[in-house]
C-alpha cells in the first residue's frame, strides 16, 4: 500500500517544480512536502494530444461509510467494476519524490528510485459529484520493498509517461511489468 508520498520542491527536483508551476499558472494550489490522502496534488493526464498537469485530490470516496480509497491493486483493477473504465480511459501519472511505507514496528521509510529525482506512479482518476479524484495503483512488492511491506506502487518510467496515458493496450500490459529496484532514502 502507498499511504503517503513526498513532493519536495528543492532546487534538484526540476521536473516537480515545472509541474507545480504549470498547475499554479492555471490558478490551482497543491500541497508540497509530505502528501496525505485527500490532499490536492498534481497529476499528469492525457488531454487532446498531450500530457497536461492538473491539481486533483488524492482518494476516491468510499460508497459505504467514511474515508477514501487511495490505492487499487493493479493485478485486479481491470476486472473490478469500480476501476475497469478508469483503467481503459482515465489513467494518470502521479509525480513524486518518493513514497513512504511502514514496517511492523511502525518505523517509516521513504523509497526512491536511484539515479532519478522524480518517481512517477501509475494512477487512475474519476469524477465524483463533479470533482476529479485520483488513486495510486499498487502491485506485489519486489525484493527492494518487500522486507518492509508486501505492496508497492506501480512505477512508470519518465520516457513511458505518454504511453501509459495515451495507449490503452500498452498501459494494460504495463500493469504487469516487473518493477524497478528502489532504495531507501537516507535523508
């Protein structure tokens, strides 16, 4: 599960800074630093014939009870009525500077992609009562994460963002790709 992630805006995070600037130029604000469910955050979506950033709230409302759905299993998203249409027509990318997982003793670890400042996560979005909301797709954790948690986000490499957003057939295939090795951030 991915229950929080980071969106740092220090000088070395140029991709993140560019995305946030584009969202702000449209008159929208997003949270930076540690991102929690229900925070407004930037996502990338396919509009027309290009990838565009938008400010969207994290978490789909639950239909029974309170709270939000923040993750969906990539392995079954295509089969579930709640997610199927979004898998085919409403995919998004969640730009981050890392994500957090907690071990059984509640110690918090931030995972990052080595040699890259930005970690792009696969997501889905939908409209709920006129408000766009997103969630993050997860998969079985590989060895770099599984010693902390059994799930990890589906990672989209920067050069594959447009493919994930625009090409449904390839996107469905990408849900089952082997995930890259991640590192635990030391700071």
